[in-house]
C-alpha cells in the first residue's frame, strides 16, 4: 500500500483566536508504521493525535484518515467521522473505563451497539482480546477493583475489540505506578510487533527506542524534528531537541 | 541462620521496641523474615464504648445528662397524654372531658373511614380499599430485584387499569363514582405514584435538552424550568385546573384528576431535571470521549454510559424529590380534591363534636405519611448500597 493511512496537510488548530496550538502540521503515516510523539508539555502532542479521530476539530488544512477526509470545524462530515472512529482505537491516560460495567461488559458494549455483532460473538471477541493482554481471569470484575496497570490493559483490549486499523495512545503509562508501566508497555510492544499502525504520545524513551519506526519531536505546536529513533536520541539536529533530551534522559 | 529465642537462654539485651524478640542491640534477627499479620487489640465492650462516647468529657457528660433529661420529660409527657390518659372509645363526651389531659384517639376510631376515603360513597368503601392495597402491593414488589423482569411492566398496566376501573365503577353492578368524589388515601397514592412515574422520564429528557447544543431546545428547557420553579405548586395546580380547559375547544374539559396530575408532573419534573442535570455534570468528560472513540452515537452514549453514572450519583437527591412529591399531593385541596389531608379537614370541620380534636387527626395522618416517606427513604439507602457493589475496591 503506497497511500499513507493518515495524512496531515498544513493542518492548523487554534483554541479561540489567540492560542495557536497546532502550526502547519505536515505528516504522513504509512500503514503499519509505529510513531512515537514526544515533546514538552503544552507542545500539542495530545492535540495532534486527538485530531486523528475527530475528538478535536481543526480550523485549517486537510486531514485524511484511511481515505476519509475529516473536514475543518463546522464543515465536518458526520459519516466520515463515524467511519474513521471505527477504524481508529484510542487509549487514554486516565483509562476512561466505564466504572458501572464489568470488564467483560466494557469490552462487549461497542461491538454489540456499533458493529452490530451478536452477543455470543461479542463475548468471544472480548475474551480473545482479554487473553491477548493477559488479563482474561479478571473478566467479571469491575474496573475499580483492578490495579492501574490492569485497567489500562483492559482499556487496550476494549479498543482492540473493534478490530481497528490504527491505535492511538495518549500517554498511556503516565498515570501508572512505576511497577505497572512495564506490563502495559509489554502489551504495546507485542501489538507493534503484530503490524498495528500506532501513534503513541509517551515519555517512555526506552520504549520509543525499541519500538518506534519514527520519532516526532514537537514543541509549541509544530513538528520540530522527525526521524528514526536512533538518529534522534543520539544526535538531535535542533537546539530545542537537544535541550529536551538533556532534560528527559538526564535522570 | 536463625536464632532461636527461649526463655532459658541468657539474653544479651532486654526486648525493646525495635527488637521485640530481644538480642544483641544493633544486630537484627532474621533479616528479611516477614511479620505475618495479626488481629488488632479488641475494641472494648459495649459498656466501655458507651461510657467513652456519652461521658468521655465534661462537656459530653453534661450534654448527655441534659439530653436524657429533656427526652425523658418529653417522652413521659407524651406517654401520659397519648397513652395513659387517652380516650380510645369513639365517645365525644369522654373526649371533651379529657381535653388537655389526654389524647382523644376516639376521633380516629369514629372518623377513620371519612379520613381514609374522603367523599367516596360509604357502602362502596371496599373498592378504594382494594384499589389502594393493590397499588401498595405492586409498589412493594416493584422494589424487589427479583421482580425486575419484563412481566412487571405488563403487571403495572393491568394494576392501573384495575385501579381506575374499580374506583370509577359503572359496570358489572358497580355504581359509577365520578372523580370529584374520589379522595383520601387512594387519591394520595395514585397522584404520588403517577406523578413520580411521569415526572422522572420527563425530567431526564429536560435535563438532557438543557445540556444540548441546539439553541432552540436549550432555551425551551431553560424557560420551562425557570417558569415552573418560579411559582409555588399551588399556583401551578390552580393554573392547571382553571387555565388548562381554556386551551381546549369549548365544552371539552378534561377530567379534574387529569388536570391535577399534569400540574403535579410538570412541577415535579422541573425540580427533578435540575437534580439530574447536576448528576450529568458530574460524569467525567473522559467517559464521553471514550464512548465517542468507540463509535457510540450520542443517544447510545447517554443511555449506556452517561445516564447510569449520572443517576447513580444523585439517588439521594432524586429520592428527596420523590418524598416531597408524595407530600405535595396534599395541595390538591385547592382544587377541591380531598386527598388524605383534605379529607381530614372535611371530616373534622363538618362535625362540631369532633372539631376540637384536630391534633389527634393530624397525628394519625402524619403517621401514614411518615410510614410512606420512611419506606421510600430506606429503599433509597438500599438502592445506593446496590450501586456501590461494583465501585468499592
């Protein structure tokens, strides 16, 4: 497949009139590519990936995901957004599991309602995904009875139940205790190894080095540097990149 | 290498806080050995606890003594008036003689049918009695988890039809009784039940509408809530009763019960809507975002993700409103419908012999209201406990 699965063309986003949060973003993501987005806080990393599944609107430019054009604010096509959201799964920093439903119900909700899959098949899919993230024995528990690492793995399984083509991770391990970060990163590494197109906003540099095909460094709304992880981590080409790495890799 | 500690062995140092098993100071025993959990010391007997809580401090002791004295005096006074010196027989002269000294429960014995059933024809009192029992029974079983099945809905429809048919009459030898004559407990129960049942879904719809992005819908909901909240229920009932018929073609006037029910429903829904809206605001934005990324439509998100969480957090507020509605039914006296409170006034004002004993009458219906409200209150606590099941870690 030659056409990129995600394509940003001169995409700009503002909050209000003053705050220019995404500046002239040009980005092409190929199918199966694994991208890590890093940068200081407030640089627009989360906003960038939230535009991909239309959680945030953008005001100028052109964004195409899996062949569907996501229009600018007030000119969106709801059907395009629907189609895109079925192909794009997202994992949040705060997990966002539904606390009033059991783990199994969390996973079965979307397939039964959105993909119109039967209950039995939805349950099979759910159990398969839970096994994939190695948490099948917790199927009947409620989210608040699980640890943070377990909850995040359930969140990943929930996103995978819809069999998306692209997975977005918005700082998935930032809210976890250090002991639990590894179990989540292991799942993400496995996922990457299976050919999933992934965009991951993270501060976990070791993970980026191991898994990413490309690293994007963002600062103040623009993509300052992009390149192979080896190149970026050993020899950042820009001053800002060097400053950022010295702060992050220092400890 | 483990060090065995026996009583016969000469100790190097006495056991201390840091080293409970005793041993050379500075040399820790069994490095890495885990201390297995033990039970905490016992909390103390009931007597000890009471003594600590009631008489723990001088101020506490003083308050306890004062409160006990007040309660004791009030309790004894009520006991004297309400039980020991009370007149139980429905005898007006005895009651007059005991005025000020003892309660006249005879008024209840004499007038209870009038209080409970209002102006309903005397010989047909079995009908409202049966209808009320049916309604109360159905309410009770609706609260049980076991009965939350599809057939419950059918049962409710059947019960409501039977209720109205029984009260109305006009067939199978049952004398027709117009709705103006209905009164007392069945009227209170019916208005409260239907009022709550209709106001609740309306309130949810209005709360969702108030939060919607469509400006027309939002303004409509805000206007409705502010208008209704701006006037007392009495005015709403008045308006519903006298203005409602003006909106319809001349000659057609809907049944007074219907008008009153519409009034109560609209009033209750406005207050409930704000409570529900508070609950909706408490649901974290991330929940909606997660539902969106999963591809759920707006309505699917509200129904499966937002509303269950929102309503669960405001159960106390909602039950509070329900209890208030139950008692607000007493205001329908303003439109000449004599439910429980109105029937009491009717019963006692008309009869000069029994008019001085209003207090006993009010205590009687207060007891009925109290039982109903307490039941709802305890049920609310049960519902909250059920909802906590999945949340506790």
